[in-house]
C-alpha cells in the first residue's frame, strides 16, 4: 500500500505545495537567467531558490551536488510526514531511488578537471563520490539513518515506474518491512545540452527538476502507525519496442497485460497520468475499453521534462488525487509512459 508521499518540485517543497500546484494547473516553468544557465534552453521548471546548504544546512553539504541534495531533501520530507517511529528498526526499512546518470554536471566537471588541472592532474577527491550513479541513494540513507537495502534504478523517463516495480519486489521478497521509493533529477547546463542533442527539434520541451518519494508498507501496519493507506499497487508492467512506430502497440499490450494480471477491467480506470512525451501514448489511452471516461492528470506541461523524475511526479500526482478522494473507493488509476530509448511501462493502482 502507498501510505505517505512527498515531493520537492518547481511548485515548492512538500506534498502540500505539489498538490496545490496541480490543483491550480498553473505552469511552474519560467524563464532562465542566461548568465546563470548559458545553455540552449530559455525556459525550465526549477525548484526556486533551492541549494544543498539552504535545504539541509551547511554542515556536510559543501561538496554535495544538486541531484543528491534534491534526493536527500525529498526523502527527508517524506520521513518528516511519517514520523520518527518509521525508523525504529532502520535495518528493516529499504530505499529504492531512481536517477538518470546521477549528476551529469558532476561527472563532466570532474572529468574536465582531471584533464585540465595542473599536473599530476589534481582534482578534489571529496567530489569524486558525486560522479557515481548511486551517490544520491547512498547519501540519502546515510543522512537519514536508513540501514535496509539500498538500490539505485536508472531507466530514462520510466525510472520512477521501474523503481516502484523494484521496490514492490523487494518488499514481497521479505528483504524489508517497509520501503521508501522515489526518483530525483537535477537541472544543469550540462544536462540541458545532452537533452538538446538527444531530441528532435520538435520534441524539446522545457526541462524540469525535483524529486518525488512515497512509502510502501502493509495496510494494517500503516493504520497501526496512524497512516491511512492512499492507494494499493496492483501491478507494474514493462515492454520493449524496436521502431518508433511500434511504441503505441507495445504500450497497448503493456496496459492490457497489466489490467489482465491485476484481474480488473479498463472500464474501472477513472484517473490516468500519462508521461505525455511525443508519440502515441494519448491515442492508446483514449482507446481504453468502452465505459471508461477517466480524468487526466498531465504533469509535463506544468513541470517541464523532469527526465528520471518524470514518472515519479506522475505517481505523486495520483497519490495527491487520492488524498483528495479521487478516484472513488474500488476505482483504478493508471500511470503510463513511453521512453524514447525503446521501453514502455505502466502501473495500476486501486483505491
């Protein structure tokens, strides 16, 4: 069961800020300062005023990069909502965190310093940990005292969904009693240039950043701790496709397979949260079985392309709606995505 969640997003810090931003349906994408961000994009969805020192304090954050700070802050927001009792047995609490390549800025900066620094290629060794992909997950666990299984997942736009699927398997396998799960992404000039060259000119939306995280635990244990379950994860499902024109059929099979595996009908889907990248995703979802007239939540136009955090923000949007009583008990929510690198995925949740 999903029993708590939080987010650090362009809407602000915390679940309340994220929920309010979604309700207002006002874009959080704004103009970039060309001097601070001399890259190819003129607009982006940034977490306003965010820095590691401002969010976490000066102690221990001198060499912390942006994506790590976003992840540590997001996990901290979630833990604060859950209360200190969640970590009474920290070795039985797992953490699964999705990321892109870690911090693209840290990797490029460290590599450049190793090539341009004075012989013998002096670099700051304290910044080396920022160059590895699992830095954000490891630092989040160390910072907050989480001692259970610690896993980093990377999968492009589908990272949040892939992290969710892994977290569910980790819990089902008995490796932890509860699992914190989420995804984070940073904005940087280095990432902006990579995204610019990776996309066709017609498919270059403003970029976004931030993090979203949620808690998975048995419903009875959530209630015993004073947390009312928000939604139940029925299943996640993924497929691969070879050519761009195969993406739509692959997602169709993926959604149908997920609904069949969960033993539910597409007609019960009342809330849909699509990734919204260019492609056939909307056509597939509009072809849901007759009788299904779902509400749509579109995060991408409001937050920008959050890359590794994108489907994490979609899941957080569904949980925000659940907190508002949408959909009704017994009805379904569907989160979907098509990644440009050849994968599709979905998650089915029930109230």
